[in-house]
DNA sequence: GTGAAAGCGCTAACAC
DNA sequence: GTGTTAGCGCTTTCAC
């Protein structure tokens, strides 16, 4: 139904090739010709068909984006950055969220490959074990990982040093006098970065001669978080005095659950998050967290990928800086109460 | 570089048409033939080129999505819903966020039109005055608005009744004894729904014989919010005792600013938000807000649009239910303090 | 400076 | 059942 280059050519009394040249600015047109073409285009409301062009040029000027979820601001911020950087270079985004479903990863990538995106940016569950990435490599389509901890597999990624961040979190907590530390994480199998944070955290604690942290792996459902926490915190004399959460959303859940079971943050337990989502500074207590430059990471990944598309080289891994942001949710270790441990769940 | 149908045909010793039929399941193949084709596809790692198919069929199985920003959970939730519903029907998403920039709206739509998306879902600044939509209509590409208050222009939309919601907010506040009400909104020119909420809010208040609310229109920058609030709240005897914010993100800013200038929520001022973003229930005080079924709205819009694509009919407007959710950020009107108005900014 | 024509990968008549 | 062929809308040699 929309008009084609052919219609424009007929109307302007020139050939297809001339119209094409006019549109793409390739080759010089006599001013008079250009004017006639221009007029024809305007009169017809002609809009070049990118599908035809893509078939002909074998590139689509579009990028695939695959992320686990949009509900976490960490990802939506990154996508904002991707969007901005892509648009600046005239690229469109084909977007998919997998909802943390690994099977979706390969389905999404397959589909994006059929659409012949020029490159992709993605966050997968586990960069070491990702059929979706193998697919991409087999297809020879450039991509760059975002957030993923691409360990020994050496896959191109824009990320932070999650292990170092985990260590720094441990140091911070230890420096505040906490001796019994714990970690609460979402499913490790859905997040290689959570694993890396745990590894750094644990390593540092052990290296300093403290007992390895108790690690709670929870399915991200509120009720389950609360249940698990009741168990973990039952005996205040042995329970952790500080909890490192693998991400801010989880930290927020944890703080809520803790308060519901009668524990105050940070007086009774300190809670530290990860990601640095904007809302963290508006909470009470404000979140202490490791902030990742999400938007910037998205932009960087995109620019890098785009550079490779023009240049031909393959993307490299880039480690961006993180920053420990001090909030109110972490305090100094409480001195053991002289009157003995306080009771939990006094409501009953 | 990737293999084509032709390669597969050659390898399987059949014609292009046969391979095409196999892929699309159109027409019957002799089992033996099907097997050979299947083997050839596997051996070659063949993946059909959607660009070629689109050119041939003149549909792309892709939907355009244009929203103002991903930073507001209201939009990222909607996009999640869109993503889910689209994927269920085998459609891909071409995504753009305009960052509340109206010029971007038409640029995004133009570009999406070039890519020949089969339909679009979008939230524009103002549905009454949107060149981007005129473009779409001229092109005859089906679309449906999301969140927009498509007033007399009768453009197809999936939304809630923002006017009624505004009225209900007013009733709620009035019922709690508040007599001087205020509203804080982002730029009205960037949000027809904010206008509608204000209109309903104001109309109800005036209809009940109370003075029209003071309306603050702020550019969404924290410092500006605080400044404006200082002015508005200077004289506690005449200042509003309850503030209706046009969205939750703004409400959160407002609560923060209020506390910074020494006013407690809800003791000194009640604050009511709009949208029902998930984080609202984790704040202190928890947000009282009008919740929109964002994810559901995204899904509904998508399903409706998709139905039209198959059916041929044009999308209709659907008004979904909203729900006033009571939180702690709104309390009963404070009795005038017997000792006179409290001082502001006592910190200095 | 401009035109003619081949071809990008696929689908859909239309034959056989 | 399966093959042939003509496009879909565009870009791009290669002539002129």
C-alpha cells in the first residue's frame, strides 16, 4: 500500500537508481533532478522500505537486546542507555526480556538472528554455560554481554568486577565490627554475577580469619524470604549481624521481612544491597549498596558494539568502576545485649 | 554468510519451493522428502531470513513500541506485559523510548514505519495533539495508545479513567477532613493523563464547595521540587494539608523534599501518588496511590492490536479499572495546632 | 549525471 | 507432491 521507489521514480520522471541515489546521498544529482525527486517524495509521502534495503544491503541497522527482566531498574536503566546510544547512530532496537527463563534465552537469540540484527547486547543467566551465546558465535554475529561475569570463557562483556566488589563489601562490614556475616541471594543459577559477588565476599571473610558467611539462596518471593529469614535469625547469638544481599530489590524485600519479624535495620541487623538503584536513597533506612553505572554500562556496551560493526573487530571486555555507597541500612555491629538475646516473633 | 533456502534445497536435492513449504508447514511433503530437507537444514545450521520473508509477505511480525521513559516502573511494567503478549503470538518488539521529547515521537514513529512494523503501541505526550499519530493514521498502520487520555480525538487506547480517578482522590482526601488541597504535577504538556487527573481532582473539589486546589507544575528535578514546596508550604495556615501528586515517582520526591524542609508525612502534610508502582509499599510511609494495572494494560493493548492485525478491524478504546490503595502517606487532616503554626526551616 | 538490469532471500501462484 | 517462475523494494555494478 505505501508508495515505493518506483512510484517516486515514475512521478519524478527519473529512474529507480536516481531516486535511490537521492535518498542515500550517494552520487551527485543535477540540482533540477534532485528537486523533482524531492517533490515527488513529498507528494507521495514516500517512506523508504527498510526491509527492501536490508535485503539488498544485508544489514538491518538494528540491534538485538536480551535481558532477564525489566522490573529491575538495573536493567531498565541499562536499556535506556542502550536506546540512547543506538539512536544516536541511527540504529533500532529489537527488544526481548526472558523473565529469567533460560530456555527463552536461546529462543530470543534464535529469533533475533532470523531478523538479522547486526549485533546484540545481552545479559544471560550464566555466561559460562549459555547455549544462546554458542548460537551467536556459530552464527558469527557480534555481541557484547552486559553485567555478566564472563569468567574464563572470556566472552566480550561490559561489566564491573563483581568479585572485588564482594570483597569490598566484606571489608566494609568487617571494619564496622561485624563478625558473623550472612548473604542472601536470588537463585545463583540465574545469575553468574551473584555467584561472583558471593565468591568475593566469602573469600575476603575467610582470608581475614572469620567464619565463612551463611548463604541463603531464595526464590524471589516475599513470603519465602521471610520464612528463610526467620530460620536464619532465630538464634541471635549465632545469627549474622549483617546481611549482604545480591541485589537492591532483594535487599528491600529483606528489610521488609526483617521488620515484620521484629528486627530493626540497622540496629539489630545491617543490610547491604547491590546495584545502586535510584529508589534506594528514598527508603528508610536509605540503602547502603554497591552502585553500578547501569545507564553508562548500557551506553558503553552499545558504542563498543557499534564501533565493531563499523570497524570489523570483535568487542572487548570492559570493566567499569563500581562505588560503595553508604546509606543508613548498615551500622556498626551491635554490642551483645547484656540482658541476653531478645526474643523473636514476640507478636505471638 | 548464513545459508539460504537455496543452499538447503541444493543439499536436499529438492526445489526452493519445497524447502519453503517445509519451513512454513504449508502443503504436504512426502515423509522421505521432509526428512531430507530437515537433515539439510540441520547440517547447514540454516535459519530462515525474516527479512526476505517480510519483503515477500509484506508483514514483519513485529510491533513498534514507543514510550516516554523506562525509568518509571509504570512504563517498564507495561513493556513487560507487551513483551509477554507479543511473544506469545510470535511477534517481536521494536522498542524506543522518547525521554519525554516530543520531537522524538515523530522520529521514532517515522523510523518504525520504515521498518514496516505491523502495528504500534505507544504512549505519547498528548493524544489530542500528536503529529506522530497523524503520521500513523496517514500511513494506515494500526496502533493503540497506552495510558493516554484520548479525549475527544477518540483515538484507540487502553487506559484508565483518569478524570474519575482524580475525582475519587479528591473525595478521599475531603472525607478525611482535608479542606485545603494541593496538587503537584510534572509538566502537563508532557502528559495528557496528568491533565485529566488534575481536571477530575479540581472539578470534584469545586463541586463540593471547597476552594480550587493550588496546582504546582514542576520540572522533574529534585531541587526544583524542594524550592517550589518551600514556597507553597510557607504559611501553614493557608498551605494545603494534602498534596495529590500526578505520579508515584513525583510523590516520592515530594515526600523527601517535605521531610528535608522539616515537614512530616502524613502528620503535617498528606501525600497521595498515582500509578501504584511496586516500590510504593516498601517506603516509609507507604504510599497511598491510585494503582493502574500496568502490566495488564500492556498485555491488553497488545492482544487487542494483534487481534486487529488478524481480524482487520481497527482497535477500540478500553478503559480498565483502577484502584485506590491506602497507604500511610495520607492521614486525617491535622487539627490546627493550638499554639500557632509551626516554624519552617528551623534548621537555620 | 543517469539509466538498465541483476540480485538480496523468500513466498505464492501456477504448472505438471 | 514437487518444480518453475515471477515478484516483494531496494542497492549497485556497469554502461552510456
